[in-house]
C-alpha cells in the first residue's frame, strides 16, 4: 500500500499554480501530512463485486463530506444497478471467477493476499476465508465523551 504524501503535495502545488481543485480517491494510505480533498483506504471492493465495480466512465460521483459518504448517482437507479451487476457477473463467470481487470497474481504472496486480504475497516491483514476472529466483539456505541482542553477551558473548538 503506497504512501500518498508525495502525490498529494504535488497535486496541491499544481492546484495552487493553476487555480484548480482536484480530489484524490485511492486505496492507499495517508500519513497525516496530506492536504486537500483526499479520500483514502477505499477498500478493493470492486474485485469482490461491490458497488465500485459497477461505476463506468462518465458517471457522477458525489463525495459528501458532511455525511462521509461516496455515492454514484447512476447507481441510485435500481434498473441501472441490476443491469451493470449482471454484466459484471457474466464477465467474472467467463474468466473463472475473477474479473479480468484484477490482473494476474503471479507470486505466492499476491495469490495469498488476493484470497485472504481483509480491509482496514475490519481489522486489516491476511485472514483465512477473510474471517476476522475476535474473542469478545464490541458494539460501536457512543460514549458521551466531549472533547475539551483542560489547559484552555475557554476554548470551545471541536474537531
């Protein structure tokens, strides 16, 4: 997984020089020094037949930063989604269960990663059958924690 600090700094420089706005969406990682509209850790769901697999050239993608959602407006139509999914499944079936755009896993490590990789949202890493074993799973409940600075109690800035 490549580090995106260098590409984002180059994009930022280009945007400032030319007065344009560019957004970067990738499955790579960010160190925290990146600036601008960057969306990282987009899981490789296209290879598994997730919604990203059904996006075509020219489709409008809306990045809603208020709700932390990425949506393709063309896929909101159920008929379009069903048609694209059927076409994708036909191509995958004709290629032995793997989409041709996935490329060739020509080493043992790549083959293992393709068969067992789990996205960062589920713990990341290589796990048999893509199953993450957790001894005592916890629900993500809101704790009521309120961010405050004990050294500057007058500050009400929230992040």
